[in-house]
């Protein structure tokens, strides 16, 4: 299964969620691959990837994935790291035939090796996002329970619809989940309820699990450790485990 984690708004925990999904799968005996398609390279850093060698940019250019994937990483998933050159991908590929299928083509030879491939896409409407969605079986959308969440879902849903029409008819939306959630505030609870209503109107699933705030997330990332080994009893770790079971289980 290839899953893209995508959000059209920064600060939603997109990369944190991609890292959590890939590391949880690895820690539970699944062969997992993380693909960092975000020029910022945060997923590469969190998962102890080496961003100085060939990465996702070179994959899009046609370098075989087997020559790029970094393996044997002590509890971390295999990774295709980000490349700084990704920042210019839109301009470089804007007129290239088949530009939307570059990632799909690049992953095809290795996808049978992995039970799970997680793609961290950039938080912009771009060629890189379309490539991620074209290569994926499903997309998962993290949002914050705030006034901008619904707008960002509408924007992404439009892109997903176009990708389904022109590039990947089999693409599904696995669902939406709330991050940085504080259930103690009335506003957050009200916003989550409103978000659930909008998702229902759009035919989207809102996962039952919301990811609560917790300092353990930033601490684990600073230490470049998996959240599940660094602080397994923390609220975010417990929430991510519950969310992932929802995703994997259906």
C-alpha cells in the first residue's frame, strides 16, 4: 500500500504523521519505506536520512530507486530522502511529457518489496503533490481544528478530484484526522464537530482519533528518535498508535 500524507496548510503535523506511520509499521515488523517529497526535507531529518546523496529528485529524474533507498537504519524505515533540487521541480517539469507519473514510475520496481510506502508531500498545490497522489493508493489528510481547516480540505479535495479524473482513478481518500487537539477547550470541540459535519457533506471520513498536543513530539524529533521508542506512554504516541490502527484496519 502506498499512502500519501497531504495538507494544504502548514503546521498540521503532516511530516510528524508521516514519520509516525512509517516508524510504527517498521517497529511492528512491516517492511516500510518513507519517501520525502517535500523540499524542506523535515522527514529526512526526523528519520535520520542522509540528504547529501541522491534522493527523491534523482528518483524523478530516472535514477533507479534501489540506488537511492537508504536501508539498515536501526528501527527506522527505509527512506528515499529529500533533495534540495526538489524546490525547482515545478519549473523543471512544467512542460515535460508524463510529468505527473514520474514518482509512480520510479517506485514501481520496488513497491512489491514493501508492505507500506508513506509519501510526505509538500504543503502546496504543485507537480510534486500530483506525483505523490498519482503514485498512491490512498491519501490521508491531517488538519487542525481551526477556522482554516475546512478551506484547506476543499482545496486539496479539488486537486484529488482532478488526479482521479486524469491520472489515478483508483485513488481513495482514507480520511481526515485532527492534530494538535486540545479537547479541554470548547472552541476545539466545537470546531471538530463542525469539521465532522463538513467531512460528512463531502463524503469524507473523519477518523475517531485526534492527536493531542505533547512536548514529546518535538523532543523525539530533536533527538531523531521514533516517538514510539522515545516516549511510548506520551499522549501523542498513544493517539498515533490508535489512529494508525484505524488507518491500517480500515
